[in-house]
C-alpha cells in the first residue's frame, strides 16, 4: 500500500474536517472539528519545551494544518508516485 493510499484510508476513518485549534475557558488547548457537530477531536495535556514555553499550541496547529491540507498532500504524493513509479512504502 502506498503512503497516499494509507493516508486516504485514515482520512476516511477520521473525524471529518476542517479542524480548528481552540482554547477553553481554563486556557487548555484542544482541536475541534468545525462541522455542524463541532466535535472535539483531541485534547492536549500540559507541556513545555526546554525554555519553559508551551509547545501545545504549535503541536495543535501542526495537526490542524496537516489534517486540513491532507487532500492536497495526498494529491501531491500520488503525482510523485506516478513520476517515480515506486508508490510502495518502505
């Protein structure tokens, strides 16, 4: 199975997008689906990097950006697989 096929399979099983980074009243970061159900996708615990800065917002933003751009990522991977003729994960 190619990487693109694996991502397509996971995307079909995952909570529909688009997703958004949210903060609740206590300041905790979470990711929510921006569909009609506004379902919470994941919540983040406390975390800081070596300088004492929270990395949670960056983690959440990365997850959201990847999910929301997944169709474009899959399309690009398929194009590369056609060019190199490989397409299998190693």
